[in-house]
């Protein structure tokens, strides 16, 4: 089944709402996870919706690289969005696989 940019944006919206719920409940690790996936799915939508890609990359690193190369370096997206995507991916890695706690201010930033 081929997914459209609208499908990915709808999924991103759901993940962002989940991130907000977790953040309000003090679930900072879960909030960072869901914030990353909101950004990840929005990046898919941006690549597909802008016409610079006809299919989505299959890996996280491939998606982040394509976002940076085709959208940021292509001048379609501001560089801070590429940096934010990489930074929130890093927070998600800590939240999912690390043992240290995610500071509340970093979780709030990721969700914002």
C-alpha cells in the first residue's frame, strides 16, 4: 500500500497529540519518543508533498539524510528544522535505549 503525504501528516498529528499527553503526565521519555515520531512522519510528508521524493526512505537515517539534502539544502525548509529533527532523534535514542532520565525542559522543547 502506498502512503501519501496526507497519510503521514495525519500520523504525525496523532503522535504529537500523544507526546503532549505524555508530557502533561510527566512521561518525559515517552513524550520524546512520540515527539520524534511526529517529526519523523512529518518529514516523510514533507518529502512526499514537496515533490522532491516519489517514495519514502526506508530507514531512519535515510529519511533524516534525505530531509537534510533535499529539503534543507534545497532551500525548501529552514536549517533549524533539520537540526531539530536530528536532536530529537538523539533524545529518542536516550529515552528508548539509555538509562539516564530525560530532563523535563528537553522533553518540553522536543514536544514544542
